[in-house]
C-alpha cells in the first residue's frame, strides 16, 4: 500500500504531466533508498541550481549577441533537463540551441541572426515560466519549504541569543566603567588637595623667612645706633 508521502508525490506529478515525463522521473525515484530520497533530491536541486546559473549566462550572451554561446548553453541545459524527464524545459532548450545555430525548429537554415536572437529572447521567457513551475513542485515533493522555514527559525533564535549576549556584556561593562571613572575623579581630587597643601606650606615658609629677615635687619640697625 502506498505511503502518504508516495501519494502526495503522485498527486504532484499528475499535476505536472504536461511538464514532465512521469515515467522517467519515477524511475529516478525508484533509485532512492526506501526511507531516504537523498539521491533524487541531489539530482533535482543540482539541476535547479544549474538552471539559474545558465539563465544568467543566456541573458549575458543575448546582450552580447553571441549566438554560438547561446547554442552551447541551450544544449547544456537540454541534456540535464532530459535526465529528469522535464520535457517542456527540454523542448525550450532545444529551440535555443537551434536558434543559436541559426536554424529553425525543424533544423532548416535561418540566416537572419536578428530573427534568431529575437526568437531566443521569446523562448527564454517561456522557459523561465516553466522552470518556476517545476521548481515550486519539486520543493513540495521534497518538503524543501518546510526545511527553509525551520532554518529561518533557527537563524532567528541564534540572532536573539547573540543580541541577548551583547546586552549582558554591555550591562556588565557599564558599572566597571562607572567605577573606573569614580576612581579617576577621586585620584584627581586627592592630587589637587596635595598640590594645594604644598602650595600653602611653601607660602607659609616664604612668609616666615621674610619675617625672620626683617627682624634680623631691625636688630642690626639698633646695634649700630
């Protein structure tokens, strides 16, 4: 009896029957371990990554009007999409390959490079739509969206912990800084007091010396008289 997961996958594939060769994809699923879909998952998500990268290259080649490069890029993505049975994506990639070779879809020559380039632009738009649909379906099959949500929750928790740690550090550091400031102020006050006392003592000493000198002068004056 099929498991709930197998029923869910079958339902998703049925919705994609115009986009995917279900038989081919199911054969890939059969190569997975019973409780682990790591093999097929790796193939699918490597393809999705390759697709995004190839789209960027195709757009660059369109801007440069490099038909030869466009032909190679279409051929490359055609092969990997065929492996997974993604028939609509495969068909669009084959068109890009042929237009890059300055051919019509039937393989007949098409010398008008501007026309070929225009056809590639239009085909890329269709390809992106089909690719987005397949990507969404594959994320459902492999519960990728749930995993992304779990990862986001873990990241949010880590950020909250980091922020709490920073608050604790700031809270501990503040009293220490305040104590340090108070110690500095106390030291400065003590030094100011010492300086004032020393100045006072010096002034008193000078005054005493002047008094003694005056008294001595008076004594000598009286003796002379």
